């Protein structure tokens, strides 16, 4: 007999408690079953500092965005650096996180790691962060159109 069980989801209050312990400098706004943290991350001693927003609604996957500085990534290149169409960061596959896990010990650390890979990408043009990015049909068409335009420009001698 196979036994499947899931750990209970952490409450917003428990998530807040974990974040206060791990990242006491995080600013927080709480709205019932939703909490939004603003965290200043500096992934390495050579890195810029980034203002990151983590928006969590009870039992949903947190949404993470870099608010400043502007990352300077065009929408056409979001897939290269694992940014979703809404501008939020792609930090993990859906099976890597669930609401029984503290955001402070997973999502926060993954955001910091994403910033390291972003800085490497900015320097080298290559994404070293691995992962899978699911392109929408619209994204695929945009990339195909851009590749065709690039090929045409190359053939016309521009």
C-alpha cells in the first residue's frame, strides 16, 4: 500500500516569522492572506544591490520581481534569462516549491542565485543558470520573426 501525504501549508504568519529570522532587514506589507516583502539583495561582494519584491498569496507560488535597478532585458529576450512575460523571475519548476516550505529558505535564496546568473549573462551573453523555460506560442513566433529579420539583414549586406 502506497501512502502519500503532504505537509500542511505554512500560514502567512509563519512565512513572515521565517523571513524575519532569515532576513531581518526585509520590509513587509501584509494584507490578510497576502504578504509583500521588499528585500535588498547583493549576490556577491562584487555585485550591484538589487531591490527585489516577493509577493506571496496564501497557498500560491510567490511572484518575484527585481524593482531596481532596471535589468535592461527586452521582452524579446526574457526567455534567455528566465523571466516570465509579466516581468517576474523564473526561479524553479512548479514541483520544486510548495506552500509547506519557508519562502525565506527557498525563494529568497533562489532569487539571490538567479541574480548571480543574471550578472554572468550580462557579462558573457550566456545563461549558466540551467532550468527549463516554457515558451508560449506568442514567444515562439516573436523569436522566429526576430531570427528571420536577423537572417535577412545578414543576407542583404547591412
